């Protein structure tokens, strides 16, 4: 099986690093000087050269995809085209592309990650990727995933960095702060999904203890985080 990745930039290369474990790749980009030697990956520099692929993943910038919708449709014919492009809706794709689908993910997909899909059967065309799937019920939900799945790692990295800085300030070495941070962020997600917020806090915090002191201070940053994610989500409508 051959998979074309149209737009081998940041997201495209992350998808390629995951997919190359299981399928042959035709990677389409524009600049020849950015060629990389990767086993099982053939780089080409024109969308027209990707015609022999069985499935097409699109990771172009929105304005670039819009100006190449017809070319992608001509090359893919009736084969599935899964767009990871923010804000370009199925209705727009259908004008030139016969069999369009939409996905959203983030750069973590290079290792393993989650792909949000709309419509849900999109996942059937992405089984060659080592990934879990979120099945979106509407296209609006998929659009919102651009912020909550695509952009959020950058925002959360800022919180993670604040964690590391704080640990350094308190005399913990950089490497140990990193290890502690990875464990704390992973544990928080695990405990929240298993026990919910209240039980997680009840199990960790002792009255008058260290956790309670921290919780008192953290109330201020919650609104900022909520607003940041909503602002990122609203931006999708303008693309
Ligand atoms: N970056 C993320 O974290 C992320 C997360 C979720 C979704 N997305 C979505 O993924 C899409 C791409 O974002 P990105 O950050 O990966 O952008 P990017 O790094 O700029 O990658 C875009 C790629 O498109 C290629 N390209 C441009 N014009 C082309 C053409 N005419 N023919 C073939 N290839 C062409 C570029 O090639 P050259 O490099 O050779 O110029 C580049 O490799 C966007 O729609 C974005 O919404 C990104």
C-alpha cells in the first residue's frame, strides 16, 4: 500500500514518521533542498507525481490547499483524500474532490497519538497509522479539535515549562524536574479520567497541607487557560 502525504512540513513529517513503520510513502513538498533520507519515503515536488498512491493525506496550509483543490482532486480521482488542514470544510472539498474526509491531530502523532475524525468512517482509511481515534459527531466538533488537539500541545508546553522553572527555583535539577513534570502531567490526566477532579483532590490534599496551599494559588490561572483555548478555537472560523 502507498500513502501520499501532500505537504511534508511540520505535521506532514510527523504523520510520515508514524506511517512509514507500516506503509510506503510518497511525500510531496515544494523545496528540494529540504529533502530527507528516510527509508520507505520517496520525496516528490509536484502533487501530480503522487498519483499512484492508494490514500492521500493533506497537510498543506489552508490557503495553499484551497488553491490546489482541483489538482488534488484530479490526482486522487475516486481514492480517499483525508485532509488535516484547519478550516477547509467538506463542502468546499467536495467541489473538486470525489471522496473527501477530515482528520485532526498534533505533532505527537510522530510517536503515537490520537486522530479526531469526521465523518467517523474516516478512521477506516487511517488504520495504517499507529494511533487511537476520536469519532467526531459533527464537522463543527472536528473544527474545534484544531484548537483542542492541534494547538493545545503548544499551550500545555507553556504550563509544563512553568512547572520546570518552578522546580529549578526550588533547587531541583533540570533533568529531575523534567522527569517529575512528565510523571505529574501524565498522572493528572490519568487520575482525572479515572476518579474525576473532586476525588483526585480529596485523595491528594490533606487539610492545611502543601497541596491545599498550591490549590489556593492556582485558581487564578484556570480562566486564562480556558480563554486561551477558546481564542485558538475561534480563530479556526477566520481561516
Ligand atoms: N503544525 C501543527 O502542529 C499542526 C497541527 C494540526 C494541524 N495542522 C495543520 O496542518 C497544516 C500544515 O501545517 P504545518 O504547520 O505542517 O505547515 P508547514 O510546516 O508550513 O507545512 C506545509 C508544507 O506544505 C508544503 N507545500 C507548500 N506548497 C506546496 C505545494 N504547492 N505543493 C506541495 N507542497 C507544498 C510545504 O513545502 P516546503 O516546506 O517544501 O515549502 C510544507 O512542507 C495546516 O493546515 C495546519 O492547520 C498543523
